[in-house]
């Protein structure tokens, strides 16, 4: 009862306290760029003016010199701004995202370029996903720098810092400025009233000013809205994958039926025919053949069962994702703990894709990670279904597979080639991950991998969906 | 015995009814959907029921849910669950009330009429009849300290048959050994696994499963 029973003044005091603290943080986060750029501009201009201080020349020349001085000042200011963005853009934007999420519940997902594995091209150069280098060492050393340099998100961060400096910063800093000014006036004789009024305005505004962070952050802190052309490219790749997957699936099912159940049924029919002919002359032999036929029919059933399990696992059809994953965990060769907060069944296609993704991740953990235990968490929140598979294995799972669209154009040409190039550095587990990533991409889902060498590994699959 | 059959495929239901009647039992109700199955189980209180996991109207695990619901109202009501696939998950749910009278078999097992009716009889007597496939999965589960490692191959195969619900005599017949030898093996298994021996087949299975559960993940 503490929250609601709290009396008016106390609640106000708390709101104002929080407001002041948050205003200060938001001011700090958005104020770095102007705090560096404005003094540079100011003193830069003053310094530039000294060049022509004692110059006496015709007016036209003076105007020209003045323009040159302004251009010089702009150059210096731009350089200062560039340094701030290059070195502080990412942490400052991250801090702003943190504040927006923590205090306003606004979640914005940035899309920074991932560091990709280094591969050797046929030309002998080394490609780190963004640039070519002559040696592998150089390519590795420059990998994170190149990823950052070619990052469209960095330009978004710069835009955020610029816009925030003239919008969020004044709004958040105004209450603090009022307080400071009011406090100063209080010390001046005769201005007591003004001082008190300013302080009251500052305190009253404190809980509100910084909230401008929310609406602006939503627009500017996230990933850049992709151009239509880019989106078409991505969709084309996804469609190519889907058609290919579908054809491969059909082929697999056809082969399973043709080589398995169908062949067994033919054999069964032949055995029956033989038994029919023999039943009068050699009843014993006929009985023997019939017994064989029965075991053959049992084998056909077993084959059909395993085929069905690969298409639409029975527990998934009967109980849904959570119990199907539990059943999977029980059958695994490792102790697997399954936790779930998913309240209902997701849409069927998503459910199936998610199930096979988790099955593959679990199989990877068992086969490649040398793990001793695995944990699977299934969660649903904000219309996104996530599955997290954590193991205590050796880690170092290929950083090849990453968020779709997070890679710059050119690194993943299209469709089937993705699997090949994506898994180049990471072997079998990597190609499986690329497959999962492509299947989830069809649903707008993403795959996140956190697997430092030496482990532990944590892989998250997230896909937007509705629950039934 | 009075038997209830719940199976939605007409041919299979018909076949089951004939099979059960051929062995001298009476089929008191043969139904084809989940709600009907629950109704029949509660009104007829059969000596044993044969229930398909997947039934209309939802074609999910209606049959299993009906059986579990009926057993909540009539504890220990003997039910033999048939399915196209066997899952540890479902086996655990069925065995959870520890009252026995539970069968869980692949539909394929119907092909061997003698073994099937034998399993049906064991369930009706309050025992268990688990499909060998699910037993293998249960015993194949990873355990932190593998208590089964201490068992010899022969003891392990005896344990597997025991988990299926077979009596010493039946195990002896399967393995072509004398009953005395089997009882020696079972005593040794119980000693190695640290379970107090009991005559009751049902309790033996429960002891085995409980042990595996407790030492598992």
C-alpha cells in the first residue's frame, strides 16, 4: 500500500527528484556534442578573426577574408563534431536508448554492423565482409574498424546527436537552467520574488522536459528505415530461399515415401502373393512368409512414423510448441531444462519454424559444443516469440550467421549462396545456423549468437507473431 | 472383461472390437471421439479401456486428456493408450499418479494379437504395459551419475523387460532362462540400484521409473 497511500506532497517531491535526476542524465547524454562543438566554433571564430584584425584593405577583400574565416571555423567545428560522432556516437546513443527504455518503456533496436569472419577470396585477398586486405592478420585487425566505418547506423547516430542537441537538450536542460538562474537571483538583493518564481518553474518543469527523449528517440535512435530497393533485394533473397527450401522438402518427402514405405508395401504385396500360392501345398512355408510380411509391415509403419516426425512432429501437432520442446528435451542425450512463459500457442507456421530451429540448436549443442547441460527458455512479450538456447559447451560458434539485413550489401549476395559463404569460417554448426537464420527471415525473425570461444554459448531466435 | 474402445478410424476400431471379442471379452462401448470416450469411461467404468491418443473433434491429444480426466474421477481406472508414436512426455504424465493400470503402446503392437491381449490383461490387473520403444527412451536418458553402468548386460535386459511390466515368469520365457535365474537377477538389480524389492509387478516398474526420474536431470 506504500505507493498509493503516499500523500500528495511526498509523491510530488519524488516526481520532482526523479525528474531532476533524469533531466541531468539526458542533458549529459545529449549535451556532449554541443559542449565540444560550440566552444570550438566560438574560440575558433575568435582565433580566425585575429588574422584580419589589423588588416586595412578594400571592402571587397575584407568581405572575402571574412567569408574565408567563417569557412575555416565551420571546418574546425565539423572536424570536432566528426570526432565526437566517431568515438562517442555509439556509447552516447546507447546511453540514450538505455534511458528511453528504462524510463519511458520505449524500446528501439539499433542495427550495428556485425563483425564478420575473415575469408580468403580466390584472388588471394582477404575479405572481412566490408573491405579487402592483403593479409589475413590485417583483415582481422581491421575487421571491427571496417564494420564500424561502413555502418549506416553510425550516420543515424550522428543525426540523432545533431537533432537531440537542438531539441531534447534544451527541453531537458531548461528546468536545470531555471533552477540555476533562480538560485543565483535568490542571492541578489531585491530579486527574491523573481528567484523564487524561477525555482518553482524549474522544479515544476523537471518531471516533463526530458520526456521529449521518447518521441524523438523512437524516430531517430533505431535502425535506419531501409530504402525500398534494399527491401526488395532482401525479399527477393528470402523468396528464392523459400522456393528452394520447399522444393528440397518435397524431394525429401518424396524420396522417403518412395524408398521406404512404398518399397515395403510392394514387398508386402509380393510376399502375400507368394503365401497365397503356397498356402495349400506348403502351409509351413506360407506361414513363414506371412510372418516376414508382418514384420515388413511393422518396418513400413516405423519408417512412416519417422518421416511424419520430420514433417510435422506429433507432439507439436497435438500439444503445441512448449510441450513439443519438452518432449525434445526428454529425448536428448544431455540433461536439458526447459522453461516457458508462453501463455498460448503461436500461429502454426511460426510454431513449426520455431520448433525446428530449437531442435537444430539443441542438436548443435549436443553434437558440436561438447556441452554437459543445456537450458531452453521460451518467452513471449511485445508480440515477439523468443527461444533462447544456452549451453555450457566450448563456444566459439561461427559469427557467420547474423541478423538479416544487418550485413552490408554485397556480403551475402542472395539465396543459396548465403549458406556457403556464411559458414565458411565456422564449419558444420555454422551452416546449420545459416539455415535457421534463413528460415526465420521468412517470418521476419532474427537469430542472435553470443558464443565467445571457451563458452558458454547463448543463441536466441526471435520472431514476431500473434498467439492463438 | 468389460472393455471400452475409443478410436476414430472405423477400420481400426472395428478390428480392435473383433480382436478383443475373439479373446472372450465383452466390448461395452466403442466410440469415436474425445467427449464420447470420457462419457463412456465414466458411465461404464470398464475393467479396461483402449483409447487412441488423437481423437476428434480437435485431433490433438483428446484421447489422452479423456483418459487422464477419467482417472482423476475414478482413480486407477485401467487404460491402455494407443498411439502412432510414443513419447516419454506422455508416458510420464500417465505414470504420474502412480496408481498403475496404465498401458502405453504403439498401434503397431496390435499386429501381434497375443502380445497385445497379454498387455491388455496386465493393464486390467493393475499393472503397466509400456511400449518397448518408450522404455528404451526412458532408460536411455542421461543421468548425472549413471546407476545403470553398474549393471551387467543381462541385468540391463532384465530391467528393460521389467520396465515394460512383465512378470518374472514372462521375462524368463522371453530370455529363455529359468524363473529362478530371473529372480536372482532382479534381486541383484534392486541391490545395485538401491531399491527395496517387492513382488508386485506394478510397484517394480514404478520403483524403476521413480529412480530414473530422481537421478535424472
